[in-house]
């Protein structure tokens, strides 16, 4: 007999989040295109700031993240006190869920909505309602149809992972207008900087004047700081103040804070990162379609490829890419068993992906 407490109801039903694979047996340096990281890595300014911060890693960080707070507020023209910083934007979602969800409440998101929204909602004994995405994009009416008086949060990501689709500025405004005021609308803009489509807009200005919108951003993608774990949310003041009460005292690290401030000021690196993605995303899309596979339009730094063929299926393509030293992301966790998500890499990496997929198509 054990006297261990039992985990709360539902905890043991949660499938743990599994990050992108980073190793292939027998391959010394695989190409990791499985986690939508920045193929150029971190910029020089962020690296230098990280190095310089090493002399201070025995000191606790500033829990208020004052320097980064002011830098982000200044960069985006936002009020500093309305920002929430987290150990990645993942933590911002978890903090929001923890702040607002009680057992029996629900969150609403798209069928292929990012898994991180759901895990902490389930941990707070809330119900997760998934709106169908038959066209691989989040539909406003499908979300609204699931909202009721126990809905506390609606999550959309625009652009979305893993589908790569986005919601137009008009759709996002319509969703906000139609939502009851008791629902907090969380708009995850992790991939904002890669968007080229003119009908997309950042929702930061929309959030500025709204009482129930949180927009989240991350330093993991455009800034190449995924390993340092920094993200933020721009929230109504009341929300930011509520979340701040339960935030872990020092949730963002000393080197993370310093590197993020430097990265924000490194416009050349941001531009190079955006240009790489905007150049190669259409090339990858066109070429992979040419091999006979389906590629969904993407606004992020990745493409979602469907392998409808029974023989040349997603699992076989994944294995084939491994033999070429390339790691991409199976997305069965989202129910997309016939798809692989491929991060846009460097020119050499992208060429290697195309060579491998062309050989696979002909195999
Ligand atoms: N939102 C989306 C849609 C993502 O794909 C990711 C990262 N995979 C995140 C948020 C989380 O980013 P972070 O590294 O800031 O936790």
C-alpha cells in the first residue's frame, strides 16, 4: 500500500507533450527541421549579450523583467504594465489557464490548435472544445458555436501550427466582436514576423483597446532564442495583474532577459530570418507539390505536407528523410497521421529536403 496522493482527475489522461526529435541513430549531425526553430540560429547581438550575462548567472533575475518589459513596450508601442513574460509563450498560456479555469469551465480552440493550450486546461480540470477545421483553417463560426457561459478562454493562433493557416484581420475582428465579454480571446502570434499575406494584421492594436484580448509573441522563432525560453503576452491591465499574482517569482532567466533585449534591437537578424523564410517557403511549396504531394499554404516558417499515397505515406517519407540525415515532424499528435511538418531551413538544408523528397517520390 502506498499513501501517495492521487493526481487530480484527468492528469493521467493527458498525453505528455513530445518535442521535435533531435537525433538519428548513426548520424552525427542531423538536420533538425522538426521544431520550427530559426535556421539561422540566434543573431550575433543576442549571442554577445548571452555571453556577457554569464558573469551574472549567480544573481536571481529581475522578476518583473523591467529591462525587457521596457524594450518590448517601446518596440511595439505598448504599455509596459500590460505585458506578461513567461518561460516561452507556452508559460503564458499555462498562466492564463491557471488564473481563469476552474473545474467544469471550458476553453475553445481549433481542431488542430496548438497542443500547449490544451494541456494546462486539462490540468485545471477544464473541458477542451475543438472546433472542426475541415479546410485546415480556424473558422470563426465553428469556434463561436462552441462558446457558452462556462467558456473562459478562446485560443487561436494566427499563423497556426501545424497547419500554417492564418486568420485575416477581418475574421479576427469578427470573432472578437461576436464573443461574449466574459470570454478572454487569446491570439497567439508566435509566427507573426514570417507572414507575407496583406490581409493578415497583427492584433496588437486590436488588443490595445479591448478589454478581453491577449496577444502572445515569442522570442523562439524570428529571434532564434528557442533554447532560452522567452515569450510574452499583451493583456488588459486587470489580466496582467491577476496573472502576476501566481507567476513563479523568477520565471525568465538572466541570460534569457539579456539576449532577448539584444535580439529585439537586431533588425538585421530579424530581416535575414524573415527573408530566408519568405524566399524558401514558396520554393519548397512549389517543388514538393511538383513531386506529387499536397502542401498546404503556410504563413509560418514551416510547411505542412500531406502524403496521401498508401505506399509513399507520411511514415515512409519520415523514415526516408532519416536515411538522408533529415529530421522533420510527424504530426500524428494532432490527428494528422498522413502529414509531416517541415521547418524552412537554410538553403543547403532546403535543397537536401527537396533532393530527398524527390528521390522518395520516385522510389
Ligand atoms: N505557439 C505556437 C503556435 C507554436 O508553434 C509555438 C512553438 N512551437 C509556441 C506558441 C510556443 O513558443 P514558445 O517557445 O514561446 O513557448
